[in-house]
């Protein structure tokens, strides 16, 4: 499962709707997903959504499998200290990783090479193994520290994608704005989708 999988991490930044929609689209696209939720992301989930996401990785795996009708081997959820999970090792790393949304603290830890939890370690593995790593930092405004960390990572080949939706597709609902961002993420993961019209197909 691991080498064909996509690792997806939710951290404690606002904007968990982007991560949830990406997870849904990955499952619909028959991708295998390794999901990681930081403790802070679970607080954000409770604050920004009506979802009653349980607390343990095993319960979370069952919850998201049922919600998105994932196949038995299509979704795995790993806790912050799951050091023996596939994303923690370069010998069994996923083909890509997305941190969505990404806190400025997680961004800083990844830029510094810190690996105090599985999300940071998995990102470190993605960089050293030259796998695709996409960070979706949700902060405004960015400080010089944030920008310097992003520049450092971009120079290492990391894709920095702040969730800045376009408006040329004439969004009518919040979900349309979310889908615009998720569509760009799927593009960078080389996954086909029909979420939004492509430029200039909107006209």
C-alpha cells in the first residue's frame, strides 16, 4: 500500500474543510490514503465542522471509512507517535504527502528538520526521499519568519500552496471556493478530477 499511497495530514490551522474535501476526493479517485491528525486539528474539526470525530486512530479510521465509503485497504489513520508506520520510514514512504491545512508551527518544524511527531517525520522523509511534498499554510498575514521558512522549503522542492481560491469560475457557495483549492492540489498530485472548469473553459 505505502509506495502507491498518498499521506495526508491535518494540523491545527483554520481551514480543515480543505483537508476534508481533499480526503473525500482522494477516496473517490480510488487512491490509498495514509491519514494523520494532529491533536490540535481535532480541536479545529470540532470547532469548524459538525463532525463528531472520535479520539483514537482506530476509531478515526472507522469513522472516515464509513463517511467516505472507503475500501477496507484504502484508508489508514496513524497517531502522532506511530513511529513504526510506513510514512515514518524512507524504505516504505508514500509517493506524495500533503499537509492541509498546515500551521505555521508545523511549517517551521519541517523547515528546521524537526521530527517530534509523525507528521513532521513523514514530511522529513518526503524531502529526503525526494517525494512530492505539498504544504497548505493557512495564515494571514505571513510574517518574515513564515516567508523565510517557505522560501527555504521551496528551494528544497517543496510545493507551497496557500489556499487562495480564484473567482473566475463564478463561485456561488463556500464549497465552490473549497473545490477550487482542492482542484489545484489534485492537479499537483496528478489525479484527474472535474471539480472546477479549467481556464478559460469557464467562459
